[in-house]
């Protein structure tokens, strides 16, 4: 079974604008760069993932991805996340990908074990494996096997929408609830939670 990981990445300088109140543009760029590097490092350690595909409109992002051994897709214009992911999925399908893992690049606590857990839960296709964000509103990881079972509905309320699609088509729906997968850096309070987690780890 050929499994591809697709990582959508916004512009390093324009991403994470909701953190503008607590981080400067340069700080946000460094944060985005660090998060992307962390994501690619983790994915490269997973032998079950045959290929990593990074989709972005930022040439610096694509250059870094290629340096880390990933394939890349240049996002033309402003198609929106779901359209960009569909295009990237079509590229993966051209190379006979049988499963797709959609993973954003803003999960600071992402671990190798997280990815292995998601893959382990995908053993009985047709299957959709979803890891929600900590608010159980967004989708922080989505594995679909075989590809094309459901439409991408990332955005507001995507966790519920993806689950509803899987249930409607009577697919094997697996929900992975994980503290590390649940924390994405969208709001200032997410940064505070990350700091608290890091302080706790230092104490332990």
C-alpha cells in the first residue's frame, strides 16, 4: 500500500496572521519555518510513508521541502486550501498513491508516535482516520484510504463535516484524540498552552 503525506503550507511571512498581536512578522516567519522543518523531520522518520508532497505558493517553502527530500507542488493563484489539496492528491494518484495523509505544518507537539498511531488505525479500508484539534472543531490530521473517498472540507467546522461524510458513505471512521495532535498554533492562547506544556516537560 503506497501512502503519501501531503503537507499544505502557507507563505512563511503571511502565515499565522492571527498571532500578529503577540509575534512580529519576522518572528512568525521563523516560527513557520521551524514548524515546517519539524513536520518534515517527523514524516521522514516514518517508513510507512512512501512520499511527502508539500503544496505551497511560497518558493522558499518549496525549496526547503525539496532539500528535505519531499516532492513539491506550486500553488498557482489563490485556489483555496481544499482545491490545492485536491490538486496535490491528483498528483499523488498519478504516482499510484493508494492512501493519503493530510497533515498541516503547525503542530508543534507532533511526534513519530502520533503518525504511527494514525497509520495503525487505517488497517481496515475503506477508512477515514481523523485527528481533531483541541477544540474538536478543526481537522489536524486526515488519512483517507483508498484516496478520494470523501471531499476535503478544511475550514470552519471541518472535523464535523469530515466525520459526517465518512458516516454518510458508511466508511470505517476512526477518530484519534491526542493532546499532541490537538494543539495547533492558530491563536495567542495556543502559544500559551505550548509554553505551559514545555514548562511542564522541563519540570518532569
